C-alpha cells in the first residue's frame, strides 16, 4: 500500500512545519491588533428572570 510509505510525505510535512514556525509565524505575531481589548464594567444590574414554574 503506497499511502503507508512515509518517504516523500514526511519530509514535505517537516519542511512545511519548519517553514511555518520559523518564517511565517513570527511575521504574523508581529502585527498589532486594530481593536485592543478594553475592560468593561457592568453599569446596570441584571434583571432576574422570572421562571413560570416557580
């Protein structure tokens, strides 16, 4: 069964993984987010739900 032979595919997978982790990933991580997360405080108190079976 030729699909079980890892000879060409294992090296292609390793080359792809190393390319992503060494070249592409640092470039993607250097970008800054356009919308920085902001802590929001609750200003209103939530209204409790009235359950019909109670």
